[in-house]
C-alpha cells in the first residue's frame, strides 16, 4: 500500500473493527492464554494487513518469478516445469551396504543421491585408525579409499544421476575419490552433476567437525572453486549450510543470517584469490533446514533469495544473473524428531516438507520417522520418500508459482527476517568478519543462547512438544533397529589391508610428496595433487595426515 489516503482509510476501518466486532468476540470467547510466537519465539500479531507492508514497493519486495530479486522463486514456472529433486540422505555400514540402499531408493522413485558419511570419514580418518574404533558405519557410510567409492556407486551410472555428498573438512579428498570413481566408469568430469557440502565455516560455528585451522581450510575450499570452475563445470563445489546451524539451536533468523554471512565470506575469499566472481558464483549452492513453523520457514527461503541476489549484484558486482540465484536444497528438521511416539514424526516431516516446497526449494530430503533412534530402516525411508511424492503429485502445491505470495503475514515475516539478517551482518562486521567472529565465539554463543531459551520453554511448558511434555502415552516403541554387522566391518578392514599390500609403493610415496609440496606453496592449487594421490591409492587418512602435518589441527578457543 502506497497511497496515504488508502492507509488512513484502512487504519480507521481497523480501529472500528477492534472497537466493535473484535471486542464483542473477545468478550464471548477470550483468546488462548500465553504468547503467540513462532518456533523461533518471534511474536505473531493477531492480524496482518497492507499496513504491515508499507516499507517497500512491490518490485523491491516481490518482483516476478525468475526475475530479480527472486523472492517468488528462481525459475519463472518453478515446479510446473520440473519438480524438485527428491534426494534422500542415505549411508550406513560399508560401501556394499549403502550401495544396496541407494538402489532401493532409486527403485522407489528417488531422483538424486545424497551420501551420509560415518564419523571417522568426516574427520579424515581411515576405518582402521585408532580414533575410528567403534564408530564404523554408525551414522553414515565408511569411505577410506577409491576402492570404497567404486563399490559405493557400483551399478549406478553417475553420468545420469546427480550426487550430493555431506562432507566438509576432507571434502576435497572425498570429491577427488568421486572424480576418480567416475573416471573409472568412463564418465568425463564435464558430465558430472552434484554437490559437495564443503562448508567449513559452519563446522566452526555449529557442527564441530573440523580438521585444520580456518585460514588453511578456506584455502582448500577456494582450491575446489577454481578447480571445479575449470574442470567440473556442472558441479556445485559448495553447499553453504544453514541446516546444521539450525540443528544446533539457532532461530530461523540466525540460520538465515549466519548462512548468508558465510556465503559472502566464501565469495570474498574467491575474489581475493583472483577468481572472477562470475566464474565460480553460479556453482555456489545452499542447504537450509525446514522446521515446524510453516510460515516462518517459507518466509526464510524467500528472504534468503532476495538478500543473496541483492548482495551478489550490488556488493560483489556479479554481472551474470546466474550468480545472483540462491539455489537451495532443504532437509526436514532432524532436531524436531522425537523418540516418544515416533510415528507422529511423519506428521512433523510432512509439515516441514510442505514449507520447503512452498518456499521454493530445488531439492529436498525428508527425514524418516525412526531417525531419533537410528539410521532409518527401509520401511521408514520409503514412507519419507512417499511423503514427497504425495506433495508433488496429490496435494496441488506444485501447480502454481509461490502460491502464498502476497499474504500479508508471509510478506511481513519475510521483511522481518531480512531486517534481522542485516542486523547480524552489521554485528559480524564489527568483529572484523566471519572468521574473526568465530574466533571471538560470537556466532557460537548466539546459537547456544537460542538453544538454551528453546529448551527452557519446553521444560517450563511454555512450548508444547506433542508426546514429550504433553499428550504423553505410556508405550514401548516398536521401531526395529537397523544394525551394522561385524561382517561389514571385517570386509572394510580387509579391503584396506589389500589396498595397502597391492598398490605401487613408489607411485604412492611420490604422490604424497607432491601433495606435501603443494600444501606448502600457497600459489599451488592442491586439488590436482589430491586427485593424483587418490589415483595412486592413497587413503583418506594418509592424505589428510599430510595436510595435518602441513596445516596443523584446529582447537576451538574456550568460551566462558
């Protein structure tokens, strides 16, 4: 609304409504007690009108789908042209175990692969390393060598399906193994489509699975940008992830702000390296959480697109419109799943998936109802996939672009989240940037404070979690556990032993020496040397040990 006369007329009508219709209704039926707030404890007004949208003109707030500022979506027709990629996060036990799960999901209609790695792999250790003892395959698949990667994708044409890999500190090594595997399949790098998460900043802020200090890690990330832009042009070399920030306890506004601040930090490092922003920015992707509050989550995605487009165009001077696009994967909120009455998690996941779709995601993972206990079993993961398929083919939500666009409440929430993000950007800049804010513990403390407040609200019953602090039943779960077998571990250990026994030792040693020299010379891109080491059958742990030797290991400063 822009006309002053219209605004005054609406204000008068609202005052009359409050004094008559609303007053009489509240006398007969008072509103429920307690505060009306979002999942992030953001206050929600009783009613939203055009008066809440007076600060921005239509073109700046919305625009048209597929046009700047992309609030309504990055494609003109969105899901009318192509549905989102249904990419179920999967991985457990050995490469053989997970290969079977991949094929099961593909047979039931999955349209993209997403790999979960076990804890030793995430930390750059081989399965037989002492720190890996007892952790094999329990939260993802174990990948210690090119041999494992070949088995993981055996019988799957990686030239025809895109693959996302949730790996961060050793992302360059795992990516090199994927490239080496594709090479053995006869698929050229130029044909490969997929994503490595490769987002080390959020590790320091939230997930805590780092290896090297921030500056060395950022160098390795930018090495992948440069290598990917030249050699693997269809690959997303980073998935800037708010998901884990939210899982650690952040609010929707904090997830939005810290994720985009991290994204801009990666762009600065790329530009400072001498890369043309339009050479690598089109392959930057994002990964957001989909939590319980339907409208807050939809608004978050819309605000993210608008902020990113503006910053890439106006702050970083990107000329290519593809550099302005915020392309995102979404995953339903694992932290929202309850061990109590686990079947109710199907309802939570459905609402969260609906938010991601209405918010315009490009790909989606839906959590399985049993994930509060374990890596999901086949029945649970099939129901999670079917949830997406019902949304796509039965619900009607994919029939029109941005169906909630123009809602006074949604547009006001989008504006509020955008404004909160910019307040956080200013505070981060006061510290001297993202890495300085991490070293000072600012971002970590903000997340911790939000997590504490949310938990207190649950314990004080200010916030109801069905089955946990209200609507409780006394029953035993009937979830059938999925267990990693000793036979899988033995097969993995045997494969590692054979690899070390059979490889060409001279080629192996020479490849690691070349990698060491590359790490010591900041002007050399490490990716070609890592790929050479993988081809020479060096293991994940051996390659990461060379980098540990050169870069050191990060220890988080104590926060008080």
